C-alpha cells in the first residue's frame, strides 16, 4: 500500500515521501528541500512529521506553503518542543492582508509534542493565518496519528535537542486474489478500493458491496454482493508493513534503546549515516550516527531493508564507502 522513497539523494536535505498507492494521499517525514517533488505530489500530502527544526529538516515549509495556497486543503504538521513557535515564525514572515478574500481555504494544523503532552493550533488562510486554539493540552502516549489505514508513532532521541524518530505501521494489508476475480467473473477497478476500505473498517459481512465500472466518465453499477462473500472469495489479509525514520541522533545507550523500540521489525528502515566510523568522534560531537552504527542498529532492530541518508558533504563522491560500511555492519548483525 505504501511507496516510500527519499526526496533527495543521500547528500541532500533529509526527507522521505510516502505515497499511499491508489489514493490521493501521501505523508512526509521531515521537511527539508522538497522542490524535487512535483506540485501534484506535494498536494497529496496530508501529514508531515518533522524530526526537528534545524534548517535542513524544515526549510521546505515555505515551498509547501506556496504550493498549497489557494487550495481547499488541510495539512497536519507534527514536531518537537517549540514547533508551534517555529511554524508561526514562518507564517509571520509574510503579509496576509488579501487572503481573507480567497475563495479557497487552506488550513494548517500544527501539533507540538513535548514528550508527555501534545498541543495543537490551527491556522486558516481566510483568517490570515491567525492562530486558533484547536485542542488544549492532551496526554501523549506515543501515537501521533490513528488513521483508518495506518498509525504513526513517535519517540524522542537526543540530538542535543529533542529530535523525533517515527514509525508508520499499516494496520492490515488487504490483498485481492486475481484468481478469485476470474472465478467470479468480476473486473479489476476502483470498486476494489471500496471493498478494501470496508474490510479495513471491519464492517459486517452483510454490508452490500457494489461492483461498478466507468463508462464515458460515469459510474455504471454491475452487481451487488454481501461483503462476507467477497471476503471469502477475493480477500487475503496479512500483517501490515512498518516503515521507520531515524534522523539525527547520537550513538548512546538511551538513543539505542529508543531506536530499537520505535524501529523494531521494520520492513523498511530509513536511517541517517553521516560519518564513516573512522570519524566516530566527530559524529559523537555532532550528535550524529556513523554508517557502521546505522547498520548495526538496523540489524539489531531486525529491519528487512534499509535506506541510508544524511551523508556528510565531506564524503562527496565517496558515498559508496558509507554504504559499504553500513551494509557490512547490517549484514553481520542480521546473520547472527
């Protein structure tokens, strides 16, 4: 259901774009330079999870804001302590005296996490982005988003400032059996997404499901079946995928424990690898991971696949050394 990839190459600003396949929805982990993403890709984004607001993780806010202005769209942003002030500073850098007359209303919901609590503020274009108190202080139990299709959890790491690591977990993976479609003589089409949604919501087996197709841009109904019959004949449910995102953390016991907690058994783990292990002391001073440390952590977490990012520019042209070091450590830990 998810297609996850880096926004930039490993030497560029951090960021992972996660597209929800067959839907007009996407997520972003971190908000560095997002200009490589086409506007149509950015307009799919509903949730942005910012690890911290160092420039290379947050400078893309302005471009995303520019793309979304003039659209009927709501964008939810999540970040660490001080995040709401940072968002308001970005918005406050511009003059909004004409936007109250816009036909469309772009809305930003910014949620700040302080470790045990969360606070949300809302900013509406038609109200010149004046802050509104959306929710009072609420307890934070690690879950940031509980969507019909997935959950996103966060945990704090030490980057000399609080830095959030994230895990996206698909609730269920709904697979459609092609041989079942053939046996029932049913077509492939958008109706299958509606079937999957009903399964994900655990609707009763008696729920009617309409099989339909498009003809000349119009929806044409064919037949209607009870959900229970279609589940039996067409649907295979498997555990959902897990995608974790680890950025900017010193290699120390507390961070190691929290990384293993948030990223355990990831199907795909995105993890920073700033320095070679020969420069481990430099990495420690900068509160970053080495490639070897990243590989070891991924192996210890039981990750099935890893993608490295956030390479220091000092290794420009030598990125393969970071990959080799990380993969060697990853494979050695995985083989145990």
